[in-house]
C-alpha cells in the first residue's frame, strides 16, 4: 500500500474540517475525494501534501510516517485549480522547474520536457509564453510540470473546475488517459461526480469532514450508502421500498435520477406531462403519476407537451438502490 491515511482529523479551534478519516491509495491507483464545497476534501489533500498539520492521526507512505517530513521532501506532485504557473517563464521553463530544483542536467531536462509536452498534447510549444495559452493548455502545462520529477504521488485539487463545461469534459478524458499511461498514483479532489467517475479507480465520498463511502465508481453510483449521498449523486427523488416496488419493480429504498423514467408508448406507467424543458440531448419533463410529481425524459425529436398523457418505462440505469455500502479497499 503506497499511501495510508489513518484516523486523520484537522481542527481549526472549535471547527473540525476533517474528522477521523481512514483512507488508502495503492500503487498505480487513482482515488477521487468527491464531495460538496466545504466537506473537507481539499483540507484532507493538503494534510496529505504536508501543507496542513493533522490535529490527530497520521499520514504514511509505504509504512513510513510523514509527520516530520516537510512538503518539499515528500516527493509528491501538486496541481491546483488555477495551475499556479510562472508567468515569466515559457512552457518548457515551467515544465522543467522541478527538474532544475533536483539538479537534473540540461540534456536530461530537455529530453524529459519534450516527452511530457508530447504526452499532454503540447509538442512543439515549449517556447510559448504560458500567458499566451488557453485555460485548458495551461492546465496541461501544470500537469506536465507536476509529472516531470516522476512524483511518488500526484495530488490534484479541483484541477478542472476553472474551465468551461465542454473543455472540462474533454480534459477529464485526456487526464484519465494520461494518468493511466504514466501509471501514476494519484489523489484527486473534485465536487463533480462526472469528473470523479471519469478519473478514478475508486471514489471516496466526503460529507461534513468524514468519508461516508468508498468504492469503485459503478458501485458508488448504483448503491449510494445513504439518502444524502444519493441526493448528492443526482437522485432527485427517494422512494420507500413499498413505493419503489410499485413504480420501478425494485423491493428496496431507491433514489431516482432524472433518467429513471422515460417516455415509451409501450411503458407500464401512465402519466400526465406538467412541464417541459429542452436540454442538450433530451427533453426533461415533470410528470404527474397518480397524484405525485416525478422527473422523466423524452427524445428531442418528438417531445410531448404539457397536458399530454404519456406512457413511461423504467430505465434501471437511472435507479440507485440506497443502503449501507462497503467501506472497501482497493479493487472492490
């Protein structure tokens, strides 16, 4: 096991930002800390980096306690939301910074910089000033700079959140590829579940300073541990086991995402359309089913109008079974 966080708490006076967190990250594994703003995820990452001192507990690497190891001697790479590049240096100069600090020779530095610029899709742009780059390109430079010294652990704090949605989605896919191609061990902080599930081998959901669920993305998405987690993961409606059995044929408490019910002439559920909103690739509906409001989706090509009677089918990919989840280790 590479990284071990044991019973870590971080307190600021009477405020507890991180509370008794246990977490492990294996060699070559990417783990995402996922949670809403203020849940303690960035504070936990800073404690791992050595930028915050835990009030209790310990952070260890390969079994060695890091309590007395300063930030610059931990061998970790950091990427922040704004990249924090050096505006007076060109792209190559930024990427090479950590290598210069380690005393790496010029020829080896130049070779490593060229490799990384190729890897992040910026080959041939080493002489460009970072101020001339787009936001996405700047984040690629920040990632290359963090990877240059071959860090033992890569720490990424909301690395894509400052970008617009389309660029964020594309860069998340590119970043996931880069992490796997380099075999990096990484801890990623994000509030965006799409980003977390794209990047991570495992996801640790945080709430109010605690890790409430850890698992592979599919498990966390399909089986949130409790109602607050289900709501955070997009379940706008929660049904009791009895109601779920009647509506979606599942004998358990469930959360319904907007895609759980879809318009289908052969569907088993009758409904009346109350509202209609066009989205990018579908139409979002609010429908009345037996006197209760639910969300549903319809195709863009032939959406029903408010007042129309429709039939609905259940898409079980949009149904999450809620209950205690396993706080499991790597690979589960």
